[in-house]
């Protein structure tokens, strides 16, 4: 099949504004958007900039906007989004662009770090006689949120992030819930105190864009609503 891609080009060393460039390359029907980009770079323009690594929807590095929708390029077949026409490719939204389709993930990772993304145990707490155990039901519930690959798709798809650059975003809040719901963590109260403000929990408008486009079927909206419940219980002094 003849694949046509319209790529948003941006050169940080040039003074001009981003422009779109059209490429046409012959691809098999099984090709993904990432396959098409790799073929384009190999055959037509070696300066084309984009990220990729595993090509198996595990690393999350090839996240970008495909026809305006945030996706993983390696998980999206070109035939499914072209419909016989041209596919427009752009970098993730709400993040600075470094080059072409390469977004600066720094602000995204800073917000992940802001929620203390690790189990924090009380040093004064006596160590258990054996390993820490988590009930099967709770472990199953946590597994959904632990599946996040931090690709930034939900962050790019979130309309609240687009209008409030201080908003932590769905990925960070879903990860916060993962730790707040973990019985091995001793920092839940501190986390909830930091998250219960206008640029975190209460900024979410429950639009579900994050859940709709997550390539790993994580539901950040559910996590955020559960965090709100925990924050309210803490405020009512019903939760330690």
C-alpha cells in the first residue's frame, strides 16, 4: 500500500516556525505508524526525528499524536488511521517540542516525581517477621495502575493539562493512588495532603480522555476519583 504521512517538522536550530512535510512510502498492509516512520527515515529523509525503542508497546517512547489523537506509533496500524488518505503526525500535546516528533518529557516526569513515586516506609516501624504481604484482591486492583508505562499519552490527551500547566496530570495521580492504596506504604496521609489542592485532585473534570486513550488500559480517572474519596475521608478524620 502507498502510505502518505504529513509530519510536523521542527528544527530547534532554525528560526522558522514548525511546518508540515508530506512523505509517501510503499508499505505492507501490516505496517504500523512506527514502521512507516522508520521506512521514511531510511529511504527518504535521514533527518526525521522521532523516538522508538521496543516496538512492542512496552517502553512508551514512540508516543505521539496521530490525526490529532494521542497514541503509541508502534501499536497503531497505518491502514487503520489512513482510510486511504494522509495521516498527520505531531508530537505529544502540552509538552515542549525538541525536534520534529520528539517531545520534551521533562515536565511530565517532574510531575511524576512530585507525588513521591515509591513505597515510603516508616523507619521507626518494626520490620515484619517475613516479607510484606498484600491481599490478592487488593493486589489485583493495584495491578491496573501499576501497568502504566509513563508514555505520556494520557497527559497529552487531557484537556485540563492543556489549559493548566500546573495540573499534575492523570499519570502522576494514577501512580499516587497506586501507592496510597498499597498497605505497605506509610506516606499516604502526607501524599493526600499534598494532592488535595486546585492543581491536583480537584482540577480533574472527569472527562475520561486519559482512560479512553491509554494504550495499557489503565483508568486514571477511576484512580483520581478514589483519591478524592480518600482525601475527603482524611479531612473528616475518618482515615489515618
